[in-house]
C-alpha cells in the first residue's frame, strides 16, 4: 500500500509540475463561468450537464496522460518498483484524483455562486442532498471518462493518430447513442457496449429532484464500466511489453 501511495504521489507531482493541467483548468473555468452566468437554472439538469462536461474533460486528461508518457522513464520506473500491478493501479488512481478535484470544483462553484446571488441561482433551493447526488453522478462520469481516455495506451495502440481518432469516435457515439438507437434499430443491440454516461440524463429528463436510489444505480453502473476498461487496458499493457 505504501508503494502504491508513493507511486500516486509521484504521478501527481509529474502532472502538476508540467503544463498539462493548465488547459483543462482554463476550460473548466470557462465552462463554469458560462454555465452559471445564466439564471435561474434547473438543479438536476445543470448538474447532469456538468457530469457530461467532466466526462469529456477526463477523456481529454486520460488521453494526454498516456500519450505524454516517456517509454524509457516508464520502463525504468517499472524496474524500480518491481510491481506491475501497483504501477498500473497508480496510473488509474492519479487520473481519477485529478478528475475528483475537478468534480469538487464543479460543485463548490455553483454553491458559492448561489450564495452570492441571494440563493436565487436555481429554480428552487439548493440542498446538500442535491450536491451529494451530483457528486455521485459526476464521479461516475469521471471514472468512465478517465478509463476511456487512457484505454488506447501507446502499448495498446502504437499509432497515436488512430488512438486519438478512435477515442473521439467512441466519445461522440457515447453522447448520441440514445438518439442513434431510436433511429437505427441495429444500434440498439450494440449500444450497451458504449459508456453509460447518458443513461442518467435519459432517465431524469426534466426532473426537478434527484432520487438517491437511481443515482446510486447509475453511479455503480458507470464505475463498473470504468473498472472494466481500466482492467482491459492494464491486461493489454502487461501483455504488450516494451
């Protein structure tokens, strides 16, 4: 466990010492400012939109994280830690931690904005229950986004251009799969293969209130999906040596 903690800390230090975090931070700030410059907003809808944004953000973060890895440095680190599984788990955890930081920011910001605007930012009172549900759903979106973004590791797919195109293609299909399934019958049978990010949005629709049971089910579904993708990537990376 200590080795895993040290690896996660090391990965985070590398990420924040460089400039890779700057653009995601700027994009997040622009999104939050734009999103909450209009009022009143529906609490459920606004947090669902934020969940989709965090999914896209973590796909981007995951993709840049694996694309920017130095094979030599990675090989040396693996030789040093002498534990492949701890190394790959640490790669997953550090991307998730970055996503969770963005998640917290995307919840704290509207809470502060709501207080500064005399609690009239939303169509009804914002409660802790709303924030808790939002945190769960957005965490699920982060898990799926991070796993998808880091899926096509250089050792899984050496052609980086193709890896980026495939990631973008899957991401787009994820966002439109519900509408596509309604128009293309054959797509219904394969839509379950794509990330379940939009399931919550489809179920809640224009609802004014969250339902904790449904939120938990959607979150568990997304976390399981994310863990499967992380496991597939880890298996392929361990199989495809340097």
